[in-house]
C-alpha cells in the first residue's frame, strides 16, 4: 500500500500538464440550479457577468462547465482540496476570452480555457500546465 501511495505522489510531482473537460446538458443543470447552489459555487463577479445576459442560466451552465474542467485538470496535478468558489472564471468583456483566477497556491499554473455551447449542451476544456522558473 505504501509503495502505491509513493508512486502516486511521484507521478503527481512529475506530471507537467493535464487536460480537464466537462459537458453539461443544460436541462439537467437547470433542475439542480438553485439560489443555494449559485451562492456556494459562483463568485460575485461570475454572478454579475451571468446576470448581464437575457438568458443568464445559459451563462451559469457555461461557467459551471468551465469550473468543472479547470477542477478536473488541476486535480490531476494536485491532490489538495479546491473549492469551486475558489476557481473564478473571468472575462475581460461580454463573450470575451475566459481567464481563470485561482488561490495563490496555484500561481505556478498556466491555464488555457475554451467554452462553447450549442443547443442544449455547453462544453468546456482546460489545459493546465505547470510553470517552471
């Protein structure tokens, strides 16, 4: 057991990049979208961004997919806890390029994020790479 744990730790330390993705079926997302969920998962800036649109729930679903994809990528590199509210998806303008803001501990990561939606689905993919000085 101990050797297995040591190999897992070594693999996490050696891995330089990871890919995370998430596909959200919007009708299912809307069934679980409550004020409680919104408050636990989304930052104030994300809520402000989503509420600027005629259909804010599509933006919430897209932002959720983005957060999930970033989380999945990071968890391949780090095994420490990371709350979804600590993953902030920022845009410089309406429909602008999405950027990711994380706690200081993750400053050594570069993240490329893409979000799209079509019909009843939204999809996000994140490429997470360790930076070395």
